[in-house]
């Protein structure tokens, strides 16, 4: 059965990294959803170098899939990151509509159904889910995110929608546009904004994970934010020159004050402490700026190497199996 599925209506991409248990619970729910669709569907699992072999899980769910649904598993040679996994999913997807969602159950299927209806009934090319409430996030994280979106938004030609992530559904042409972007540093949120196309946003509330734990901590989020900013915005570079101007201006004023004090009031020169603080302050600022420029150079270095985004170890496809 279901060996020949030519035209695919809907592809669903699930990036998976050490989330076998969650996928095991999520796939049957997803199959229930695809079974209700009138067109042919495909579910693409991208195994982003998980420690445990997902092929057993793939075999196990293969027989349980509905007639209109194909199942594919793409295994990377190692962990390349969620962004690479999504890109691989896009490259393999054959659907007219392509959806991307987390494999841990945090992206509800009801919202996917809603997004599918919206894209079918509206003349938009993308429907993206936006995390509604951020109450559980700490003050620090929210502050950090606000700063991030400020630095990211360096042009008003396109808009980076805050809290809209990878949970989205798009038409084929949008996926093709994303695949055309050659950069190695794939900050997907930025790429979605960059390609444009009419987009509709749907608010949603992410439930807790079905199993396992989040792969992102403060440190990795910070790294991702840095990739985002340095690959999309030149604002930090402009800030460096502004900061330089400001510090030079402050030094000039301070110098004039000291000269004035000595000439007109005969005061002794200010002490060692001021000098030491001044030197350390400017040295610190210079190091920060060098580091920042280094980040940009690092990005250029990564790009010029032209390495592939990911390496595929093996692909399993339900359509390849003998009837
Ligand atoms: N993921 C991935 N590669 C990674 C990290 C995560 O493919 O290097 C997948 C993970 O399996 C999950 C999705 O990306 O399906 C979101 O990850 P997670 O739930 O850890 O992120 P959070 O929901 O906490 O933002
Ligand atoms: Mg999650």
C-alpha cells in the first residue's frame, strides 16, 4: 500500500535532536491529522545527529501511517543544529504547502490545522504562529529579547516579527525562495523576514514539552542571537563609531576642565586613580569593539569556506519500500 504518492499536498517537517520519546508520542497524533486531509501528505523527520538511532522508531511508525501519508527520515552525520535541520527538510519537501513544527509537541496540531485553513482561504503565502504569552520568561530574558530585536531591525524594508518562530506553513514558492539563500549562517527568523511574501500571523500558546528537555539554554540562545545580529544587521558596527565619538568627546571636555582648573585656579593635577580608571575604561571599550568586529570577521570566515550546511548520512523513505 501507499507506495506511489506523486503529487504531495502538504509536507510537514519535524527537526529532531534527542527527542525520540517525544516523537514517538507525537507521530500518531500527527498521522491522525494527516489522515483527515484530502490531499497526499508527507512527514519528514530530520534526525539532527541524535545519540539514539531513530531508524527503529521510523520502522515502527511506518506501518501505522495513514494511506495518504508518506514518511521520510533524513539522518545527519552529526548534530548541525535546528536551522540546518529545517533547511534539509525544506530541500527534501515535495509538497505544495510546507509546514515546519517542533517534534516535542510544543507546537499544537490544532494550531497547524488552523494555519492550514487560513492559508487555503486567504491570499497569503505564509501563515506563521506567534507565541502569545511570555509571562513565564524572566525579566532579564525579555529585556535581552527586546535588545535583540532592536539590533536586528536595521532596515525598515522588511520587518522581523517578534516571537514568530519556525512554526509556520508556507507555499512552495516561499520554500524555494528560502532555499535560494546561500548563506551558511542560517538564522531562519531573519531569512523568513528577508524573503518577504504576504504573511498572516496566528497567536498561540505553547504547551509544555511532551517529553525530554529543551536543547536551548541562555548560552545557546545568546549564541544564536549573535549569529542573527551579525548576519543581518550592521547596527552594532555603527554603534561602535558612535561610541568612539562619544568617548572622544567626553575625553576632550574632561581634558579642557583639567587644563582650566590648572590655569585659572592653580589646582594640582587629578590623581592616579582617575588616570587608571580612564585607561581601563577606554581599553575595555576597545576590546569590546574588537571582539564585535571579530564576530563579523568570524561570520565572513564561515561564509567564505563554503562548506555545506549539513551532511546527510542516510535517507529512509516510505515511498522507496517495495509494495
Ligand atoms: N532541535 C534540533 N537540533 C538541535 C536542537 C533542537 O533539531 O540542535 C529540535 C528539537 O528536537 C525540537 C526543536 O528543534 O524538535 C525545538 O527544540 P527545543 O524543544 O529544545 O527548543 P525550545 O522549544 O525549548 O525552544
Ligand atoms: Mg520545545
